[in-house]
C-alpha cells in the first residue's frame, strides 16, 4: 500500500474512527484496516517486539450454539412440509414466543437443508456411437415478413465422442423441419450415428414414455432410413445430453453474443465458418485433444449414408367412404382391401400416395398422386354399381323434373356407378333454384347436342332462366268468356250494399 494511504489509516485510527467509517472514506477493505489497527496496537504495547509471536492474533472462538437449536424438532417437521424459513420464523414467534431475529432461523434452516453434492457417472462412448440434439435460440435476425428483428430457433447436433457439432437456424419448427435438420446433419458429417439422444419435444416424441416412447411417423421413418435409433432422455433430465447443452451455451455466449444478421442464410454461413475455424480447432477441456482431430478419428466409424435421400411425406388418418375410396388432398383414391368405414393411414409423398393399415402399418395400396384436384383414382372393376336407397331417391326426384332429366341420371349411374350420384345430386339440386320446366328443357337440349355434363347443363339452365326473365308478359285483355259484364258487377255491389245497411253493418 502507498505510504500516503498508510498514513491516512493511522491518522484516522488515532482519532478513534471506526473501521467502517475509515473503509468508507479510504475505499480500503476493513480486513486490511483491522490488520493495521492490530499492528498499531502491538507496536504501542510495552515489551512487545515487532514480528514476535505475540503479534499473531488468537484463534477465533468456536461458533456459539444457534438460538434456534431448542426448536430443532419443530423446524425439521416444518421443513418436511416444504415450508420456508420465513414461515417457520413467524410460527416460532407467534406460537413459541421466539425472541431472536429472523437471520438466526434462516442460518439454522440453511444448515439443516445442506446436502452433499450429487454424484454423476462419467459416460464414455465409442466413435460414431451417439449424437445429441436439441434446440436453442439464435441471434437476432431480420424477418422480412414481420419487418423486425426476431430470434430464430437454433438446432444443434453434437457427436458425443468428438464434440463436433452441426448448427442451423430456422424460423419454423415442426415435425417435418425436425426430420429435415437431422438429414442435413448426417449429410454434413458424412455419415450417421447409431443412437440419437433427444428431449421429449413434440417435434420428435409424440408421447413420452420411459420404456416405449412414441415417435412421430416422419422422424421414425427418417431414422430407419439412416439405420439410426432414437433414445429420448428421461423427462426433466437434461444431464443425459449435457454435450449438446454445453454446445448450445458455447454457441450463444461466444459465436452469437451481441450479433445481428440480415437473414437466416447469413447466420448459417457464419455458424459454419465459426465451427470450422474456431470451434473445431479448440482443445477440449476434459479430453485435452483437438476436436477436429477426434472427429477425423470418428469419421470412419460413422454409418455409411444411403445412396438416396429420405423421401419426406405427410401422414394423416382417413375413413374409407362408401364408394371404397379415401379423400386426400381434394382427390379420391381406391382403398381396397380396406373395408368401408375403416380408418386407414395415408402417407402423402410428392408424387405418390400410400394407404396403410392403421394398426399394423401394412401397405394396402399405392397410387400415383393426382395432379388435378377432384380426380378419382378408382379402377372400373372396383366401382360399385348396386343401386342404393339414395339412388332410388335421386331417380324419383329426377322423374319429377322430367323424362330427359331422368334419362341423363340413369346414363350417369350406368356409366359411373355410385360415383355418378354426385352429379345426380347436382342436377336435381338445380330444381331448387329454377323452375323444373327450365331444368327439363336444358336436359333435352344437352341430350340433343350430346354434351351431357353437369357443368354444361348448369350453364344452359342459367341461360334459359335469364332469357325467361327478360321476356315481356302478354298484355291484359278486357273481354273474355270468363270475364263478366261491368253492369253485372255494379248490380252485385249495389245489392250487397243494400243488404248490409238493413243489417246495420255500416253504422
């Protein structure tokens, strides 16, 4: 310490200033001031030489017994009920007349609650055996849609042996994106691992279970494609995947802290550059080896990648209709041998539709995906032509409209079976908006022109209805066999008026 500060401390001590006040004025720790005060007192004592053993302060007396010790049993019972120190202190004052301060109870409770540190086993894994995955938050990135900076989701996959990591940021997080990020990671590493450890997040695990967790169908199919097995961690047990947790914290604190990016691509490019030039070249703290060197050793142990990428799909549940088809993406596809009313699983690929048994997953039918909405993919030999009560009702309604309408409906049913009932419903429904005579006239015209489609008939009905509305009604006539002479009406009204007056109805 500088001589001027030493002189200041000695002067203030000589003026009997307290150690706290001297520390406030000089900014020096009170322990240092206490040492100077002890040294000054020893130097002023007669018969005491500097540096003698008498200068060493006596040891501190043992800590006194806590004032809360007499109520140990009561406090332990309250702690078992999960009560905090303040609640216990209040009960001690109100019920037991406790006369000491709250800090005494707080220190006593802290000693009772002290536990030994929890021990964790060190897990060792072979090269290429395990990878750990998780989501975190990326750096602020400009969102062109929302027109503001937002934090995207940061996906990280870390190889457990070498600690080499794959990092990507995405705006949207779902089951499809989760599986796609896994495939990108495997392609980035040049191979797949045998196990993937993940959280029980909805993107990967639909139903958490310690023994039989249920994965989403797309994720399970992707892992099977790359010959990998998912190993979800226990619920609320992040220590099982500590490597990826540390990788996320390392990325956020070192690479992304305080940064902003103009786009997701800019942030992903930066993360890849940072991983190759800094994170992979670091010396791992526990292993004392370079991460990249360990990855080069692990690379040969990764499972070889399949020749083709994984074919992503959407999975849904559909019910087989009474025409033996299922409706998917505005089109209908044959579902036999599935029974009518049975629920089946449908996988919708980019150019393919698979219909599977819902319980066993057995493939039932495969169809090329229709490019035109509203199409029906159903072979002629599977079309049901048996008339139902609904068909009979439609024929009855068509017969009430007219014979041409009934003939067209029968032709549709003969050619398409029960699928033709959809057009029949549309045809008889025209009679609710327009007169039946106009609908019948349109059907006759369509039959003559050999253009018998529901769309053509609908246009004809609209044209005929518009023409009928613009036609002028016939002029009124004043003379007819059904019209009486005006004199007859005059006599009738006169007689009626006389009869009413005699009865007093007009008073």
